[in-house]
C-alpha cells in the first residue's frame, strides 16, 4: 500500500513537471478569437493608400515606403461565453507576418496590445514593450508566438496597434493577422 501511494505521488509530480505550459494557457474564449488582417484599419487615409490586401494580408502598395500603423480590434473582455467564470486570461498570441530582411532594419512588423477604459479617455498599453519581427531571422511567411500575460478587464475595449515598415521597395513585409491558439504540446 505504501509503494502504491509513493507511485501515485511520483506520477503526479512527473505530470506537473512534464507539461508546465499546459497549465498556463489562453482561456477557451480567448482561443476562439481571431483577428484577421482584414479586420484592421490603417490609421489614416494616407496610410490606407500606402497598403493593399493580398491573400488576406496587408502589403505595401507599389512604390510606397515608410511606416503604416494599423488598429486591430480584439472583441473580447473579461466576460466569458464558454462558462460562468467571467475570467478571460491571455498567456500568448500568435502573429502571422513576413519580414523580408529578418533581423535587419529595412523591414519590420511590430505588435502591441492596448485597451481603453469605460470612460474612453485614453489608451493604456499592456506589457512592457511592443513585439518586433526584427527579433527573428526568418524571412518568409511565418508566425511567431508572443508571450503576453494579461487578465482581461470587464469594462475595457481591447485592440492591437500593429506597425508595418519598409525603408525601400526591395523589401516586401506583410501582416496577416493575430490569433490566440497556444503552441501544441508534444
């Protein structure tokens, strides 16, 4: 009997050590949410003329260069649909993008989560800094998981600010959207 209790205890400890990322995941309502690039809006008509949509992703239009800032609504708050917990938590999000010079400074995609309180007087950034595609040397269409721990508030309007930049027409960055599906645990 003592050996059985020891085996159960060791199995439980091993289970905790084997899958630590499974315990810290986006809540179900968060996982069911997506932000395709087509839901985003460039910040101005001038910025809108600098980009176009191709295969569901924003790219620069013709000879346009510079930085375009997009506002991407995140239609979720603390209130849950999947259960009655009213406790939506975020642990990470995934960005779909292309940065054709990798860690270079000729092209870049950045993302940052913000919210507005119920008085809508100002935007408040979530987290210490924006994520930058210059942190990865991948130069093809890809995606990247960005760690972002946040407990959603009930009286808040959430959105991402995404920037897409290219310094010359030889670069071809793209922004495809954001989702919240966690990485697969093997």
